C-alpha cells in the first residue's frame, strides 16, 4: 500500500468510527492485552445464549428509532421469544 492509500484508508476508518460512536450511540470496548486475564471489573457474559448481549442493547436504547434499528440489524435473534418480549416491553416504556 502506498503512503497516500494508507492515509486515505485511515481517514475512512476514522470517519466510520465517528458515525458508529455518534450516530448510532456506540462505545469503545477496551480489549485485554494478549496473554492477560480479564479484570474482575469486566462483566462476564451471562449464561443463556447469544441473545443476552442483545437484551442489554435493548435496555440501553433511548428512542424507538434506536429500537427499530436494533431490530433491523439483528432480525435473526428476534426469533428468541425472550428477546422479542424485551423489545416490545422497551418500546412500550419509551412510548409512555
């Protein structure tokens, strides 16, 4: 890769990160150094399948548009009844 191509790629990655952070409400998740164990302050994944992180994301949504976007991006996970129930309940909370 030439220096110019590298600079263009870095700029595109920075703009993409800005869109995710500001536009979609994302946040940086710190990563552990290779060969180290996660600290106790790092929450461990809950037992119960892949839908649990999605339940956390549903609870974190602050607008109905954010809920709709979450559904659009994760439609397959909504076949789990617990996820669908949490999504509907959060939608009702936000409307009232």
